[in-house]
């Protein structure tokens, strides 16, 4: 287990470095520096600006400086607003984290319940309904789904309030963000549950006279959960990127909105910082879900 | 030995007294006829039978077929173009802005009164006075092309990489798989966005004047991104399949007979992992279409005036309340395509995946 | 009159699948008396395991008992409610399975799984249940039992796991133990140990055993009675001696010819040709006819009925009828 943990942590660190390098060098490959783009001011002013941002040094050295700053939590300054990026991230991420956290929790709980239900009612109407709906949900791009939900439930039927900073109503954003991962977990749980229900030890439990409910919740679900746990990492990543779309549609001022805006504004330091920040989060989420996977499956720990 | 004849069933005793010939030995032919053998089927035929019995998968196939037929054939004789304003009597018709489906503009009404025949705007028009139906059709064309082409790239790279790694094993495999591990651990969507941003800028100037410029540098960068990032899943799948097939006795037998590596891969290994790969490709297409629509959403999709379903739906978001149809049509088509591919992929998996077969 | 402990009457079980109905068990009947050992033999697909699962009513979808009765102490368990059935399983009748590697839940400790079985059917508390579990482990000859209770199934060997399965099956002192190919997945040396253990426990605890196997050698000196099954029907039954030394069904003879024996000098083993019948499409007449060396015309068209060979031996084969007939004719001729 220890060996595995070390291996995984090392891989995560390597990944973070690669991400930072790819991001940095890719951004630097874009022709034209940030200050040559606008109407070039005085060459002297430009030189001074470039020196201020270390743009006069070789790229490799710039990268090292950037890394050093990152380690101190300094992401640089946004080109558009001139604000400190780490401060923007801190501010905006709390909103995104709240939205994402709620969506993740709902997706996991509902996904497990629906998936188990579908497996237990195999080939009867609840199974068919659940599988039909989840297939439908994974077939609609999230921004279309979110727009339709917004239009129908908030603007036409007026069942739920529209999200605003004074009156933050998270119902619709959470639903739109959660549907895709929920559907995925449902399908995963169903197939994993069906697999487990066909195992010999389930037959043993039934032959012992264990009540059907206990067969499912004690003997089957715990085993069926194991593959589902591996999806939690990718799910967090999906929710973080999905949140870009949902936040923009519902005009929630989170990190996602900020990221999309920075892309449209070609605010390169901001794009770079957000990419690295989100990527590190995703890598950590995947790392944790992999480690938890090893923990709850006693078979694997000794392999 | 004493046999209690009383215990013999009466009926049997009677019948046996009546018909001695029944106790003659049966011939081999009679025995062979007696045994009703199970109909022998091949893996493929059995899978096809299962697929045909799956109504959802068959419906998806029909929907996809109709859709492809429409987007290939209809633009050939459709009277409007996807990038040009509607013209009446050779003049640009500026009154044809944001028409509702099946309505005509003022100028067109006039022309109709004058006795001209004007083809109706099935899906209305957009804010630049272009016929929306043909734009949606072109959008579907672009989206499907993106999906197919991206999946093809993934398939080719993943298949080559995975089969080399899986077949040779050992150190080659280890090094190749570590590379895959690292690429796999990169958050794909973020990298797609990042690479698209960068490639857009770089390609923008490099492509000018070439044929590729027509495709649009966003599309090209999308394909590059797929080629760089998304093949790893396929490579892993292929490698896993090959590793498990490689240990089978028939591969050993082929090697014992002196077959070369290439022949073993082609004749024995690939056909056996084809079904799994095929299913994965079918499921890759909707994921590529999704990625394209996501990129369209954040403004990195195909270049205007070229439409894609994602960019059409995204453009329609602003006027959603006044012109809901502009959102609804591309949304329905995109869902139809993705849903069909998903259902077809599921159907194929149910029918052909050896792991699910009993 | 002393009623048998278990009476199976005309049991039919089938599985509905896409291509039709797989009739795995086609009307079998047998009795089992208290403390006796019954062996059920047959090749794969002959309906042995399905019979066992039917008695426990643990058939999985789409399997269903389609007819007949299973009387336990005179009560028909086919009619039992789910709740009654839960109390029946594990308490009155227990089962151990073929593959001990997969029959224990991988995510719970041995102690947890044993305790669960004990607490389900007795009103012992946790500590008492643990005590009982320990006692059972000692009984089945597991070394360092205290430690085993805390271990997970993957940490134990196959033989050890099968001992644990036996302990789990016997911890509530059932009247009947069904052993579904308990030694098939084990090494030969372990096989003998497990069989010995079962015999020993049977003497000690006095439960009846239904021993299911495809290996005649396994049950030769263990069973009081043997049933030979083919294609979901019983083709021959009798005491072990009768079945081994006086087989009266062509299929049994075939089976005996195909196992190695030390006491005779067969130059080589003779396999049974052909493959088992398609259970979705059962032929008329005797199911074994197409593989039988002495197949007669009547075998192809009519099902042979069970005929008493002697007091403790019955067989369903037209050859016996022919023999009786010929002897009777000979008698008349004389």
C-alpha cells in the first residue's frame, strides 16, 4: 500500500509539473507578447514593462521564475483587470466549490440509488425508465440542458428563482451540473451491481438465510461500490469543467465564468493560472479517489 | 436373479408384447436423427441476431442512416446557401431577418403575389437573413464530420500504439505505458481548451491561403488535440485486449507453426479484439461531438460562417426567449445524433462484448 | 410410520431464456432419511446443482420451479413465504458450494461472515456468536482459529476456505447439508481431507448430507444411496454397491467405464461419446439414446419408466425391460 501510495503521489507530482510546463510554454508560443499586441507604446516604456514582467529573459528562465512565484501562491496579474490573479481565484473559487460540491454530492447519492434500483428491477419498467432517462441526459450538451431548464422552470413557469448575487438560488445550476455525472454513476452502479449480484458469495449469503435487503446493502453494495469510487476523481474533473458552462449560462460569478471570460478576452496570464489551478485540483481529486479505491478493496492492497 | 414382473408397468408390458420390433437395435442414422442439435452460429452471426432484436439500437441505426442521407443529399438541390443572405429577384432581402419557421419575409410575400414560387423556410431564418434549415443541415454535417474524423484519428493512433505496446510487452510496453499514464492523468478538457487557444493563434497565421484554412484553424486544432490527447484511452483498451488474447493457445499454436509477428497481429489478435474496439469507436463519436459543442460554447469552435450544431445552439442562447426555435432545432438534432450513437454503442456492446455474453 | 426428512416429488425446474425454455430438471423424485448420505452423480448440465438450488430455493432469475413438491418434515417448502424460507435456509438446510475461492464475500472478514450466519438463526449476542464461530472453526480443523476470524478470505488457501464454508454451513446445526461439488475446485490431497472432514462431522453431528458430484470416486465409500442423473432426469438409483457392481443403465455403465479403477484391469478408460443433449429442445424417448451403444428403436420414441431391479436398486432403461421380457419368454418356452 505504501509503495503504491508513493508511486501514485510521484506520478501526480510529475503530472502537475508537466501541466505547468505545457501551459507555460504553450502560452509563450503564441506569437506576439502581451504588450506588442495593443498599439505599441513608446519602445522605452515597452522595454520597461517587459523587464518588469521578466519578459526580456530567456523562456526557460521565465518558466523557473514563474514556478517560483507559483510556489509562493503568486499567479501574476490579470492583463484585463490588472488585479492579482491569486486573489481573484480565491474569491471566485469559493462560489464554484460550493456549486460543485453540492452537484457532486447529489450526483453520487442519486446515482447510487438509481443505479441499484435499476439493477434490482432488471428488465422491468423502473430499470427501463432509469436507463432511458440517463441515456437521454448524457446525450444533451450541458449548456443546452441548462438553457432549457433556465427558460422553462425559471423564466416561463417561474417555479424557481433565477440565480443572482443577492438571491443565490442554486437549484437549477446544481441540477444542470449534476445530471451528467449522476447519469454516469447510475449506469456504472447498475452494471457493477449486476456483476456483483451474479457472484457466488451473493448466493452464499442467500443460502445462509440473509434477508434480501441485507444481501443487497451489506453484501452486494459494498462490492459494487468499488468500481464506482474510481469514477469520483474524473467526476470532480468533469464537474469543474462543466461548471464553466453552467456558471456562464446562469451568470454565476465563479471561477468557471472567469475562465471563459479570460479565454474570450485572451487574458493569457489568467488562462494560464486558472488552467494550472484547476488541473492541480483535478490531479489531487484523481489521486485521492485512486487511494480510496485501494483502501476499500482488501483484495488489491496485497497485490 | 429375480425380477418382479408385477412391478412392470402394465401398459409397457402390453405394448412390448404387441410390438417386438421396437426392441431391435436402432441404426446409427436413426440415432443421429434423434438428436436435435443446437443450431450452430458464429460469434458474428449470433451478435447480429442479438443486435437485430434490440429495437433501440435498430432505431438508432435507422435514424442515423436517414440523417446522413438528408445532410448529404438535401443540400445538393436546396435553393438556399448556408453562408449567403436570402435573395429575392437577385437582390439581398434584408426583411428576412429572424423569420419564424414556415413564414415568408415582406419582400418574399410581394414576390409570391407577383406569381413567383418561393421555397418555404422550414426552420425560419437567422439574424443575418440566412435560411436556418440549411444552416442546421450544414451544422449537422460539420458536427458529424468532426465526430467521425476525430474518432478515426483516435482509432488509428490508439490502435497502432496499443498493439505495438501490447504485442511486444516487456520494456517497450513499460516505457510506452508510462507515457500513456502521464497523458492519461492530464485533465483532458482543460488541455483541450488550452491547446485550442494556443493552436488557434499559431495556426491562424500559418494556414492562411492553404486549403486547410477553409476547414478553419479551430477545427484543425480540435483534430490535433484529439490526436494528441484522446488516443490514450483507445491505446489502453487495445493493449489490454491484446495482452489477454496473446495468452490464448491458438496464438501460441500459430507461433509454433512459424507465423511472423505481423501475421499473428493481423490474423489472430486484431479480429478478436475488433468488437470491443468497434464499440469504443461508436461511443467515441458522441464524445467528440460533445467536445466540439463545448468548445463552441466557450468560443473556440468552428469558424464563422461555417456552422456546427454546437455553435448554432450557443449563438441562439442570447435570443432564447424571443426565438426559441433557433435553439430547439440544433439542440434536437445534436441530441438525436448523440443519443443514436450512444444507444447504438450500447446495443453493440450488449450484442458483441465477450464479457457480457453468457 | 417414520416419514422421510426430505421428500422431493416430481420436481421440475426450468430457465426461460431467449431461445426457449431450458428444462434443467424434469420431474425427479427422491427421499432422504435422517442422518443418511445421498449422492447425486452426473456430468455437467445434468441438473444436479439446479436440484440443490431448488431445494434451497436460491435459483436466480430466470430460473423457476415449475412443478412438483419439496416436502421437509411433511411441509411443502415450495409454498413457503419468503420469510419462512429465510428461516429455513441455513437453519434447517445448509449448502456449501463448488468454488470456495469465490463463495466468501471478499470485503468482510471470516469472523464477520460466520457471525452473521450464527446471529441470523440463533438468539446469541455478538460475543456469544464469536465464541460459537471460534468453536466451529476448531471443529472443522482450522489452525490458529482466533487469528483466522480477523482475516479476509483472500488471505486463506482454497482448502482453508472450504473448511470455513463448512463451518458456516454447520454453525446452526442444520438437519441437511447439501454439498455441491465441494471438492471439485481443490487439489487432490485437499479433496481427501475435506471428504474425510465431512464424514467425520456427519458422524459427530448426525445431519443428513446430499453430496453432489460428477466424480463417482468421491462418493463411493461415503454415500448410503446414489442417484445418477442425466438431462434433468434420474436414470438409476440404488446403494453404492449396487450402482458400482451392478449398474443397470447404459449411462451409469458408461460413467463407470470412464473412471480409473484400481481393482480391475481395464486396459484403458472408455469415454462416453457425443455431448449432452440440448435442454431447450429435449428429444422424445430416452435422453441418452443418441449416445448409447445399445440404443434400440423404442429408446428413440418412448421414455423408459423406472423399474425395480431389486429392493434397493431402480433403473430407467429399456434394456432391463427387454431382459425381463426375454427371461419371461424363456420361462414360457421351458
